[in-house]
């Protein structure tokens, strides 16, 4: 009887929308096995840079979540639109979730705590429960700055449109095989490398800073995520726009921010000596 109750409870907490979405994209990516071409590979890699680096890493994470630098509104909106093609939910929900993660990191209130091991922060938190399905009260608490902006609200409302447009463009250029590589495979790659920050960069690597959590600097994740894997540095200095603090810690997203600075698109860039741990949510709010 107890085992039946546990099974029913487990089934009841499954987030079927997310299960179907994750399953669909993984199945849709299978044809990469027999559709290789250099053009398709380029669509995957360039798309992953645009979406994963410029969109998620710079736009949603360093700019909008932590306000590590200031940028013109047109750039904020553009980077956020790029990030929507990651299929990691709407920007409002993603940013609220990440601010919650920093507030409650590696505790029971952390949406993807690594205390239970690898699989929960890698995938379990996505397919079980509703960790990212925030109600309006939660959004008002964690992202009041974004809710005040009608363009950001619109981007969150229509966040599925950009990936559909990208699929049409890729189909026009290279047919269905390019859609497989540039949309399905890119989404799957982006999911797992982003989730590696939640899992591997809280379980494996070194901790030069005493942050009171499990965050680590993981060079492998840093390579895959354009610098986001220097995660212990990030948890020590959450508002810093630079994550790779040592000369050997390659941080592509930081290089992009410096290029934006040269172009006049990034200002008031915060570095590790600007703010102590734990003030980024209050500052953004």
C-alpha cells in the first residue's frame, strides 16, 4: 500500500508539460546522427553562441538577473529575445528562479539545490514539481524591475515566437536538417550545458572562496557555457560582470561585455570589489 501511495505521489508531482517538451526536443535531435554537414554544424555552433552566450549568459544572467552592468534598453530587449530561444521558459520565470537560487542557494528552498546529488539540479527539478511555475505574487517579489517594463512583459508573453521564426529562417536556408541542428540539437545542447552549472558547478571543482554553499569553479562547464562555469567566483561576487577572475579562467561572456563597453553599449560595469554577497536582489528590486 505504501509503495502505491509513493508511486501516486511521484506521478502527481510530474510536470507533464516539461516532460513532453524535453522528450520532444531530444527525439527531434536524433536525426543529427545521419544529417551532418558543415553548414548544419555552423548553424548549431553559431546559434548556441547567440542564444547561450549573448542571450542566456549575458542577457538573462549577468545583465537582467544581477545587473552586473548597464546597457541601452534596445540591447536588453535584443539579448532577452535571443535567450528565449533556449526554451528555458519565459525570461520573467527564468530570472525570478535564478534570483531565488541565489537567495536560498543549496537549501530546501533553492529550486535546484545540489545537496541531493547530480540528477536533481541537472534534470529532476525540471520534470518534477513546478519549481519555475511562479505565481504573480512570487514574480512581484523577485522581478519587480522587469514587471514595470512593458517590453519585457511582452517578451515574456510571446517568448515562443522567436524560436519559431528562427526555425522558418533555418528551413529557408538549409531545409529540415538545418532545423534539426540549429533548433532541436541546439536546444538540447543548451539545456544540458546550462544545467551543468546547476549540477557539476555545485559538485565538482575547486572552491577558492568561502561562500557557504556548494558552488565550485569548474573549467569544463566554463568552456561549455562561455564562462558561466566559474561559479564559485560568481557566488562570491554575484553582481560582478566578470566571472573568470584569474588570467587562466577563460570567460567569453566577459570578453563580449568588454567589446560592448568599447562600443559604448555597456556602462557602469561591476567588478568583484563593488558589492558584497547577497545584495544583488535588493539592488535589482
